[in-house]
């Protein structure tokens, strides 16, 4: 084991997963957005490419609090994803010199959900890993995600995975984003355990790993995008792909 020796191996009561980029393939989210923008181009007779429209849409999508860019750590601002997506759609249309009515927004909501339901994908090994944990242990399996509760439940129903998880904790529920301590504490309360009795698996070092370690969790970082990052001291384990966590989990929660 990388950083935990035998003496430190603990009896874990809970394991938490981030959703986007950890269990759900982030590339599939991009594909869902491309298809969504194809429908927008068709409806409004636009000449832009889907790729250009997604770039425009993404430029309006996330607040600095969500992305942790230039944020004041004490800032508590939170925006539900549904407001961010409405803002991004309106901003995208306004860049095409179009105004959006309430009817347009209702239509957009429909194609947003429809395309995410159709194109969003879990990683191929996600189900196997969750089922392995579920079959072999009485450990609590939870989700901690910077997302809206209704959207996460909608996607989990679409994937047919709602019953695999004991708890879901979202930023919307807590009104703050990771890595703020409160979202991790709320998740821990649902699992009736302490940070040191739990594991977090996530792809964002700043959100999942720093946030989890701040409440004492054992941290598994899926580092896909920062291979040269050496500032990784809060990660107890670092892998590059979800499938690599299986042997680690076998040791930690056998
Ligand atoms: Mg993520």
C-alpha cells in the first residue's frame, strides 16, 4: 500500500464516490452537449458548428465558485445547476443575437434531460466495482457530488443504479460546493461514521481529495489530467483510472 502501513489499516464503515469524471465518463457529458447543441442549431437555424456552440455554452456554464477559479475560500455562493444551464443557454443564444423566451427555456430543459439520458455513460467498470463492494461488505456506499439532487436522481434512474447507493449528498442539498467541509460532514452523518472511518474516491484533487482529507478520510485520487502534478500530499493513493482502485479496495475493506 502506498501510504498506509498495516498498523494503519482501519475498519472502514463507509466509502464515498464523486460522480462526474469518477463513476460517470466526462467525455460522454461532452457528447451529450454536442447532441444538445445540434438540436439548438436545427431549431434556431444557426450556421455555427456543434463544437463552437458547446464552447460558447460552456463559457457561460460554471461560476468561479463551482470551478474553484479565483475563489475566495470563505465565499459561500452557490448556484443550482439548473440555473447555470438556463444561464448558459440564454447566453449562448444571445451570442447568436437571439432572445430566449420562457417557452425556449422549457424546450431547452427538455432537450437537456433527453440528451443526457441518451448519451451520458458510466465507465465500463463502474457497476462491477460498486457491486463488488456491495457484495463483499456491509460498508455504506455514498455519493458526494457538486450537482443538483433532482438531476442526479434522474441520471441514476436512467442508469438503473439508484439502489446500489445508500446515500447521495449533493451541493444543492448543502448549498455549498466541495471542498467545503459541510458537504463531507453531511455525507458522514448519513453513514453514521467519522471521516477517519471512511474512504473517498474522486477525480478532482482540489475538491474530492483536499476536501476528504480535511475531514480525515482516506483518499483515492483518480488523476487523469494532471500527470505532472507533484503537489499530491493529500492523496493516500493515486491511480489514473477507476479500474485501478479494485486492488486498493480489496486491501482496505477486505
Ligand atoms: Mg468529478
